[in-house]
C-alpha cells in the first residue's frame, strides 16, 4: 500500500479525534495529512505522530491532490463538500448518514461486505454506530443459519451525541451528587442517573431515526432486503461504548455451542461469556477496544430457532473511526 | 375495613422503609404496628405517623394476635417464619421469591388478578418488581388482543439490589469523577458510568434468575401457561425505578390508537408518549409515582400483530411495597 495524501474532515469532533488516534495506532501510510474543520476551529493546533498540524477551514478547494478524505463533520457538510472531493479524485469515506441509503454508494462493514468497497464511485459510507455494533457479531451467525428477524434494545453512551454530551454527563453527575439543580443543555433530558429514549427525531411510524437506521442499514449491508429488524434505542449514563440486548430468529437451527465456536474465530469479535462468574460484555471494558464484545449467548425458547445475546462495542472506535479506516485500508490495499 | 394489627418484617431494608411510607400515605387502617427485622437491627428507633417505634428481632413468637404481616426480609427468612405467621392466623403478604411459584399460593397484581387474593391460605406472594412493571401496562392489551409473546430488555436501577447498592452507585460516581480507583463491593461490577448483565445467578439455560422470574411469573399471573416470554435483564446506573423495552406479539390485531385508549383508562398506568417533544417514560420521573409510565407506543412491522413500547416504574413502590399494600387492602376490604 502506497503512502497516501489524507485529510480528516471534522477533525475537532469526537470521531475526528479518534480518526487521528487510529491512523497513528495502525501506522496508516500517510504521505501528507490535512486537518479540516469549520471556520471557527481553523488555526487550532493538533499534534499527530510527533508533528504539530494546524486545522484549516474546509472549503470546496481543500481537496485538490488528495487520495483519501475521512469525514465526520455532519451530514449537511458531507453533502455540500462531497461533489468537490469526488471531482478532486479523492476517495471520501463518510461517517455521516448523508449517503448511507443511496443505492449508488456502498455501505460497508469490512468484516461483512468488503466486496462492496470496489464498487465505489468516489464515496463509501460508514454505517451508523449501533448498526455496526449489532451486525459484526451477528454476521457469522447469519452466514451459517440465515437470520430472519432481529429485535434490539440499545444502551447507548452519551458520547454517541458528541464530546459535549459526554462532558454534560459528567457535569450533571457532579451537580446531582451535591444536590444542584440540573438543566440539560446538550441532550434533551437529564442523562446523569437517568435513561431516556434516544434523542433522534421520531418519524410518523413512531420509530426514531436511530432505530430506522438500524433497520434499513442492516438490509443494505447484509444484502438481505427481506430481513426483519426492530429496535428500541435508549440513552444510558455511560460515557463511551454502546451495548445492545439482541434477540434473533434464524432460518436454520444453530446451537449455542456452534454460535460460540463461530464467534470465537470471527474477526472483530471477542466472546465474553462466563456464566459462573456472571461476567459478560460491559461498555466500560469495550471502551478503547477494537473488538465488539459478545456474551449472554443462549437459546431463546420463546420462538423457533431463536437466540439471545448481549453485546458491547466502542461506538467511536469500531462504531465509527476504526471501521472507516479499515474501509480505506482495503480500498487502497493494492494501490 | 377494620383497623388491623400489622407487622412489617424486614423494616430496615429499602422495601421495608417504603412499606411504612405507603401505609402512611394511603392512611392504611392500623390498630397496632410492629416493626420486625434481624437481631442486629433490634433496638433501632423508627418514626411512623408521629410516633416512635422500636425495631424488634423477628422470631417465631413475633406474630401472635396479628392480622397482617408485610414481609420483605429475604427468601430464607420468609420460608423460616411463614409457618409461624400462618399458625398465628395472620395474612402474610410476602415480597420475596420464596413462595411465588408455589401453586397453592396466589401471586397477585391487583390490577390484573385480584380474584386470586380470596384463594389464599395465609400467604399471598408479591411478584418480582420487573414482572410487575412489565405486566401492569401489558394486561389491558392482553385482555383485548391476547399476547402470545413478550420480548423484554430491562434497564434496572441500582436500588433493585438494595439500599446499599444505591449508595454504592453514588460513592462510585463521586470516586470516578475525581479519578479514584473503583472497587465494587455490593454489586459485582462497577455500576457508575457502566451497565452490566443483571447480577442474579445464571441457570443452566443461560437465563439469569431475574429473567426466569419474568418468564414464569407472567404465566402464573396471567393464568396463561402458553404465553411465551423472553428477557435480558441489565443493571444501569440509575438510583431508582426500572425501565423496560417491550416488544409484544398478539393473537388479534390491535391498533396503536386502540392501545393508547385502553392504557389511558387502565388503572396503575400513565401514558407518557409525546413524539413531537421526544418525551417518553424516564426512571427519574417514574421515581415516587404509583403509576407505571408507558410510551414509545408503535406498531412493530418486523412481525405480525406486533407492538413495541417503553415503560418505567418505581420498583420499590409499585414494583414492591405499594403492590403488597394494595393486595392487603383488597384482602381485608370487607372485614
């Protein structure tokens, strides 16, 4: 893989910062690095691999001569800048929801549908974090037993709503413990010592956007328009890493031992399933890990060929930045 | 209803304390009140309705002349003392799991199966908190459309593991925020800024005791041995009140509008379901309320006749002490 001219768009956000951490950890071959953000962050200094970089304002002219743009600056900015990135000849790996459901644009989890990467026309979409965390451990089961239905209930960290929401959780917890009145600013409700239905917009069908993403993106990534998915998304007072209670129904019968064996050798997954010690996936332990933790594996006797499990994954890492960098690694592998 | 000679067994625990609060709030007709606990709490003073009572050690001789014993002192103590309570001629309303699945002993949620109260032979069992919070809002739907399957994922407060776990959450949160090392003592894992699979014992089928209670108790309370129930129980860093993401499948089709109308007039339930304001049940708001909050009501298109919803309820109140006192009120109504 040749050294690339890379830009990180939205570098000052939680995912933008994680892009830099992952590029460094994975020794991603970088020839030049450009840090892009909105005008109000321009001029900010950020260190990377021992060098100091200055954040530049992202404009339509920012992308000339680049090979790769890792973007996570919000859907509107992605939509506005994408034509310029593509015209400049760079590959845009986009972490926003802007292009995920565009039939012309691949939506990729490298452990699941890496073959879709080659179909890109300049843009590859990175799935929603809750979708990635759900599908990485489910795909090995799907390949063998074909999943017909997924029911998911999520336990989503504050940081899914950005670095400011993560800060708000800590400030609220501190205030709550000393009896101070709490006035939510970033998230719509008190998050400290509380849980609430995910803060994305509710559609006319009663599902919030986060849930609808899980439903639609699963069909696209699995190339399975017939798969039935339902979800209830909930914010919990966790700083980082999302968890999900998953219930699945498969076409073919598969035993828990088979599932455990499949997951033990599956890429991107770590089985944490010690019944005697009551030790299962926890967001605190998933934080900072590349793997999605999976456990509580058991037969669900309430339906035919049904299984239940619990997963935790770092939604900023595998749920966002890591997945995008993995896509780029495959896209440029033989170049 | 005549004035009763009442004892609260396990009065120093979280539920024991709530028994007193609810007896007082509901102006329960009390002639004499006896506060019972283990030997190490004997001698402790507790105020009730302007009088000071002294906690006595519970012994087989404690129950002579009593009409009612509200008990929540642990399954082993309930088992040991129940024969003496029954022999003394008192009614034992027991909040432990000791007798719940005994076919001779009624298991009652007053909004659902009050008719079972009259069948008692000295003991009535109070269901598990997560079961009560799940079934109070589901029963009105079950009556009309017959529920075939329930899939539940819980978000359970620390206080479900007792007053000490609630204290531990606050201590851990304080320590975490100042960077102190956290060593769990009451709960098996860090609860502050974390979630983990419910801390009850995992059975050979992979389900924990809390989940199995929800499965078995539902069949008994609904008098529906055929109903299929599955659950994943999870602790969240909330002080009080449990929440649950519920997915149900019914025999007959029922619209969301019908469900909303049914729940609006159902006893023990409050609909909190404002899609525009993204305002739904939250444990912070369920705390201290008698009603179970229910919202996120929507058709689940992933199965036939399926619905999804989210509920929050105070598990010490309706999930325990209030439900037991309501049982006693019915048991002694015409006496």
